[in-house]
């Protein structure tokens, strides 16, 4: 027991958190048979049954619940150890994992990382394209590009810039329907809106314009699909001004429309600040995102 393999505990915690071998295998980049063997070996070593196996997946037994709490503590200490080790690495090479929103990951980061690759060919980049807040505490990412300031004390964040937003539409759509002259004119047009997200509705309300969800001829919460719908001529939409300016067949509208800008923050765990490669990527992102916002 004193020489128990840490991998057994790591596999146990992952299965407990995900509820299945397949999900845990994806999380740990391991195989299902390996995780299954780890769980069996751990149960045999401890002399207890950790999970009830059934159609609903792997459910913790009472003994498993108690040991899971201990296992979490072990996992947190191991993660803290790896973070400190990462922070002491001096070589400007290796992998840096960046979490960013779908729009930034798809339309902004590829060009930035291409330039970074020319300057730092020894750095490999992994991008997590998600609008969910990635957990930097558990190393889901090394650096996160966020549109809200992180609140966790263990994280270090610095404000990068404010990205201006704008109303816009495809030239093909405007040729058919004409160009709105005032904010109120937009309601007489086809609007590309969100599905469950009510931020656009709240934005119109701030300007004294009441809209219902049915006012959106095209609705989608996925930001990549949303932008493609605007580009294809489905109607007037809202996006980052630098993104719209880069699209030759999209025009920005109503320059007097004062939309709240999108704040951009770079965040990382304070224990990895000493890593030269992570700091190098963070500094590069900081300057590149400022340039993107300005241009």
C-alpha cells in the first residue's frame, strides 16, 4: 500500500468524476481497458468495492465516496506539484495549451500562432475552443483568453484590451434589403440572433428597443455558425469590429451605435508564471491581441 501507483488513484478519481470508463479515458488520454484494470487493481489492493457497475455507468459505493474525497486531495497535491515543476522549466520549447472562445479560437488565434511559430519553432500550441470557462486550476489549459476577469485567487490575470463590437451584414443582404439608417431601423430587417442566449435582446433593450426571440429570422448560439450565417447574407448581426473589417463581403453598419466593448483578459495559474515558454506565449498573445483589437 505504501508503494501504490499514483496512476491507480488518478484513474479512480477520473472515473468517479465522469461516471464512465469511456469519458475518463478521453479525459486522461488513456484507453478504457487500462482504466478498467486500474480500478480492479485498486479495489483488490484496498479490499473494497469502489463502484457499482450498471447501465447508468460507474456509481460510487459508500466506501468509494469516502475514498474519492481523499483521492481528490491527493490529485490536487499532485497537480500543484506538476504546476511548480512546470514553472521551473527554463527551455523555451514544449507544449502550451490555450483556452479561448470559439470565435477567437477559429478566427483570431490561427494567424497569431502561425506568427508565433516563426519566432518560436520549439513551442507546440494546443487550442481548446470553448465558450466555457476552462479550469486553469486543474491544468485544462496553461493560458486562458477570457472575456471576464477571473476571480480565483490562484490565478493571475492581466487586462489586454477592449475589442470594439459592431452591427454588420453581408453586402449581398444589404443589396437586397438596403442599409439601416438608425438603430430603430434594424427591427425592420432580418436579424441574426442567438437561440437561448438573451444578450442581444438585452442589448436592444438598453437602447430602448424591445425585441422578442421571434424577431430573429436565424437563431444559433454557436458563434462559428452565427458568424457564417451573417457572412452568408441571413441578415444583420453583431460581432467584433476587427473580425468584420477583415471580411471583404461584410459591411459594418451604424458607426454611431455605441455597443459595449468586449474586454479581453489573459489568465494563468500563478505557479506557472516562472515557465519561460508559457510567459513567452502569454506576452506574444498580449501584443497580438492588442494589435488585432486596434486593427
